[in-house]
């Protein structure tokens, strides 16, 4: 357990950012997409992102939405770029391995929706770790 | 008062260093303080130097309505300033909280509660000339006769 | 992503170069910066929470005090959003006067930003010239609106006060003077060899990174993205507005874009004065209920208001997305990375024209 010398605990401040109207909507959206509890996602965001990035989340999500992705259906459904470059909650390497896994499954004949659901479960696992 | 003390008084009143600290304002007062630097108002002709370093400062300009992030820290800044020192509240925000002092907001005005304030300049925002005048008045009140009052 | 690192150089909250408190934590490897984090929380006033449940007459003044540097545009975007919700028409003369006020505001904001940059790279002479020029612009703003900073010039269905003929003449006279001085100063900046050493090639923000962070305003335009909220504004369309951009992506480009935009603003105001329509300045109207998203181009970039009001014109829900959020984010997570020293960090941070008051509201 580390203490603070100068800075205060920023969790309440970050929580205030995340519960304002637009941020709340976005967090709920991501949580329902990944099928994880909202509280858990919020905790993850608070622990891993700094304040300015939290403030900027809706704009970044918007940028991810408008950018025409050209790397296939699976990548878009999984949010390959969205969750690494635009909303950086996963390291690129972790996402790449999940993406490879999902692609492998699609190749062996499992329907895309099912494979993507599996991929999302993997993302969820990665976030919990 | 000895001659040496008189000289000290005179010199001290001609070299005031100013630091400003923004404790949650709308920026309106900030830029009016900055405008004092402009050649038109020319704060430096009175021997006032805006430096923004608390350890060298004599006058601290407090701007803004005191947000929770500044708890303890404003007092820390105030302690860093060597005496003689004075704090001046610029704008309505540190005086009353201006329009941020409502239900649901996070601010905790007035700043008077947290550090001693020597002078207040009301206005939303005050004009640069008013800020300048306040600093000059504080100079005359606090620094011009410091040696006589604190032998 | 947050990391625990061994060398972490904190800048702020009180720093001689920053006008406002922010805490920048730079991860350094030797002197080279490999990452940066910003922690805010020194300016959070909760203005959106105050706004909720209040009538528009009050929120109008609150909106202005989101940011004191660009108060005119906050006023304008809020009022135009309310007009859009309740379909209130604006008389043409008022629309033109709004543009004049807005462009004067942009000029003073850009001059202040460039002053800060020059001050940070220790070129005080040029900084003071620019600050003096800004006072002349402030005079014009005061003559038009009646106040220097928070002027509440626009109201639903028009503007507060008219511009008499002789004021227009004074304004165009001083515009000539300002333009002459400005060309000289921007020439000094463009050709200064020492300035180029401190600014060229420092703080690169590539086009892709700018798009990712959704950078806006001069910061994005210096990276070759021609986005400008004024392109979709009806009055600016009438004036034939074309956005500027540069492609060198560094501190120098950002400052030069601002210089160029000031000159562009001057020509926009001239055009407005030239064909200023005659007629009333207030049409009147009633604010109603509805929901909208409205954006305008603030000096720092695209400013968006998400407003929901009820039938009496009270604000039910509001969220403000200010340009500084995106720009500071782009600055701290993209531009600063790879800076060669801490001195470059402050210069780069200031070149993005950060405004913490709007970022935290
Ligand atoms: S007094 Fe007015 S202008 Fe000054 S910081 Fe407060 S709200 Fe802004």
C-alpha cells in the first residue's frame, strides 16, 4: 500500500468525471458491449487512465466511430482499434493475440458472432487481470 | 527609526515581487492580471515584478473560488512566502464565490477562511487598473512602514 | 495506460510558465521524455451541475464563465443552441454583429496564446509587443460590447446593443493599425533564427495522432487537418470563409497558424463592416423545450454543447465539450513524447494553448 506525500487520492475526482452525462452514457455503452458490470469497468478506467484521458473519452469514442475501418468485420466487431488506440484500455499486444485467437476460430468454421463473443470474454478476462 | 531602517523601508516598497495562484477561477481574472504586464499598464514601472515563484514573492494574488484540490496546498504556498507578505483577493470569486457558490458546486469560498487576506478587489473581472491600484495600496499599507512596525 | 516508473518529473500545479494549475507528470529517460500524464482537479467547479435546473437567463451568464478567455464564443454557442431548440430567427444585422464580436474575441485569444508561447521560450520583447496589441483589440471589444471580458453580448433573437456608424469607422481604422503591426510581429516570429531553433521540429503531432485524439482548432490545423466549425455556420458561409492549414505539425506551425488566423479574422471583420445590413438588432422570441447538439468554432477549436431544456426554457441536462480537452490530451499523450528536455515540454504544452478552466469546468 503506497501513501501520498503531496498529491491527494484522485479517485473521487475521477469518479466525478465518469458520472457526468456523456461519460456515463459512454461507459454504460462499453460495459454492455463487453457484458461486464458498469462499476467494474469504472474501477478499471479510474485505475488505469489519467484524468485528461477520462475527460476526452467521449470525443475519442466519436473519432473511433467516424473513422472508416478497413480491416474487416471481425476487427470492427471486436473493437480492435477502438479499445487499443482510441480508448486505450488494452495494450496492443494483448489485443493482437485475442484477435488472432478469434480469427483462428472463424477459420475453423465457428460462426462470426460466436467467435466475437468469445473474443469479448477474453477482453473481459484481460481487464480483470 | 534608524536611517538603515528607513532605507530598508524605501527599498522594500520599490521592489515588490508578485506571485499569483489560481484556485479555481474562470480564467477571466487570470488574464486581467496578465494584462497588467502589458506595456499599456506597465506594472514594472512601479517596481513590481510578476514572477510566479512563491519563494521570492511578497504579494500573493489569489484568484478563484477555492476548489477541493487546493485544500492544504494553498496554505502550503502561503507558508512558503517569506515575511513580510500580503495576500490580495482578485475578483468576486475569492470574496464570495461569485456565481459558482451555489448548491451542487464543489467550491468552498471565501478564501479568507483558509489564508489571511489583506485586500480584496471586487469585480467580475476587475479592470487591470484596479488590480494595479490594489497592489500599490497594499504596498503602501504593508511594506512601506514594515521596519517601523516590526522593530 | 498508467505505469509506475522510476524517474517521474512533476511539473506544476504552480509553475512559472503555466497560467493555470495543472499537474504534468513526465516520465523521463535521461533527459528525453518517454511519456506524460496529466492530473487535474485543481479547477473543478462543477459548473454543469450548477446549470441543471436553472432557467436559461441564468445559464447564459454561467456559460460565459466556463472560460474567461473565450467567453464570447461560449455565450454564442449557448444562445444559438437555445435558438435552434426554439426556432427563433436572428435578424441579419445581429448575425453580422455576432460575427464581429466573435472574431474580435478570437483575435485577442490568439494574441494571448502567442504571447504565452513567446514568454515561455523567453522571447519577452515579442511577447510584450503582442500583449500590447491585444490591449488594442480589447479596446475594440469593449467599444462594441461594453465590457472587456465577460460581456454577455448575445441574447436569444439578437444582440444586446447596436454599433453606431462612427464606431464602425473607428473599428476599421484600428483594424488597419493592428494589421500593420501584426504583419511586422509575425514576420519577426517567422524569420527569427533563435525562435526557429526553439520551435521548429519540436512537439510533432502527426496527422494520424491528431485524428485519434480528435484534436481540433489551430492544433489540428497545424497538423494538416482542415476542420473548422465556422464552415457550417450560416453567417460565415455568407462571408465566404475558407479555413487555413499548415502541414509542418510542430510548435512553429501552431503559432504561425494562429498568426494567420488573426489576419484572416481581420479580413472577415472588414467584410462584415462592408456589407453590414441595416435593420433591427433584436427580433425577440420565446425559449422552448427540446434537445440539441450544437457546435461552434472557439478560438481553440470546436466547442460543443449538448443541451436538453424543458418547456419553460429551463435547462434539464447539459454537457459541454470544450476544445481544450482534446487539445491537451493530444498534447500530453502525443506531442510531448520524445521531447528532448523539460524546457521543450513547457514550450510544447503552452503551444497547444491549454485552458484548464474549460477542461475541468
Ligand atoms: S470573478 Fe468573475 S471573471 Fe473573475 S474568475 Fe470569478 S467568475 Fe471569472
